[in-house]
C-alpha cells in the first residue's frame, strides 16, 4: 500500500443565524467525515469513465445595472451530496486506519489536498465502473433544484466549487437535472491511480489545494459581485475567509467559530431556498450594484476588509506560506 500523507477534524454546527464568534479560537476534539481536497498538476486529456460533458466554470460575468451583484458558490461533498463521496468510497473499499490518520493531519494543516487525493486514488480499487456506480448511489440534497431555480429567477450567478475526487460531480448534477451548472473541480481520469488526477483549478504558485477555492471567490468578487459561500468541510475554510457571506455547517462551522469569522448555520437547501426567496427584498443581499459597497461593509470582518485594503489578512496561498509549496505551514489557530 502506498505510504500516506494525513486529514480529519471536528464537527457540529452551532445553532442560530449569523454567528460573530469571539476570541476563543478553540476547536472541537471530535472528528467527522469531511470532503477530500486536492491541488495540483495541469489538466491532461479528457476525463475517462466520467461524463464527457463537463460544464467548466470560467470567468464570471459582471452584473447588469438592474441585476443583483451576487454570486453563490457551493461546495459539493457533504453540501450538495448528503454524504462525502470520497470518504464513503474509502470507508467501503479501503477501510484502513491510515484514512483516519490522514484525516487528522489534513485538519491540522499538515498536508494538502493534492497529496491526499493522489493517495486516495492510489489505494481505491482501479475499477472505474465500480467507483462510478458506488458514487452514483450516494444521494444529493433533493431541494438543490428549488434553490437553483430561486437563484436563477433572481438572476444570481451560481457555481459548484469542489476540491474532491472530481469524477462524480457532473454525473450527480445531471441526475438532478442541473447539468448546466458551472463547475470548478479536479479532473480525474480514473486510470493510473493518483497519476490520473489533474488540477485545472489549482493555484499557479501554490500546490497545496487541488481546486483553489480562494481564487474562485476572488474571480467573482473581481467581477463586481458579493460572494455567498455554502459549505461544510475543512477545504472550505479557504473560501470562507474571503467570501462576503458564509453558510457553514459541521467542520466548517467549527472552524469559523474557532477563528472568529462571521457565518450562518444551515442544514439543507430547502431552508436556504426559503431564505434566498426573501434576501434581496429584505436587504440581506444587495439588490443592485451601487449598493454592494455599503452592503459588504456590514458583513465582512475587520481582517477580511484588511485583506481587501492591501493588508496582511491571508490564511493560505503564497502570501501566507511562500511560493511553490505542496504542504501548508500550520499554526495553532490558522491550521
């Protein structure tokens, strides 16, 4: 068996609406299953044994003068899917104690997702049909379609942002009738083990994560949009710090709580669809581009605004770790 790197972490979302945690930076001691994250190499060739058509995320558009300047970025594993697909496959087909050990190292900021995902594919069975069938059996949140319809009716831009094994995302969206959603995720040919993974949405000078969620948040913000991020796991921290409004549960909620980042607890897309239906009229989201600056000042923390003003508020990437690293530099509170 290939030698492992390592992942893991805490779990339950605190109750309530928007949370503005205080100075306590402690983290829960228990572990939950959470999405595998990745980073890495340039894409190489079409995906094998996965949907031939993938709706790749590109450059976000700028909102028109009468459109809400809002983008919603959605994690996949444990957020759209009701169970983390990578975790489920490893539990079913590998069952090694190394998986839990790697989880703990990932949550502690000692290893990056590129390294983890490569290891995952090296130890999973080299049977594309078996992996595809097992992934397809994992259910998704049935209310996602209602949430997407509500967002599209309001002319809000949507994107799925995933740092997992990648090969199952498009098929899952197709089965939900949402195959046209833009997707930023890792590419997985399902041949050659870890060597079959590539990372088309990785950072050019940081090789820790497979999909740089920070970069996707920044791309939408650069297009003049407020970014709402919805997630649940450890890789989502890198999007959550830079997003304007965060919906977090499970491990991501614990991380936000410990870091003192504002967030809102959530449980399912039915609840989020009901919130979104009223958010523009209540001012919970900016209805027009000219209102974005005032709206943003109400939702972002001092550290986040410092980063936007050119300060040192970075928690990841070359600015925090140095260029061309494949592993993060952990610290007690930032890991």
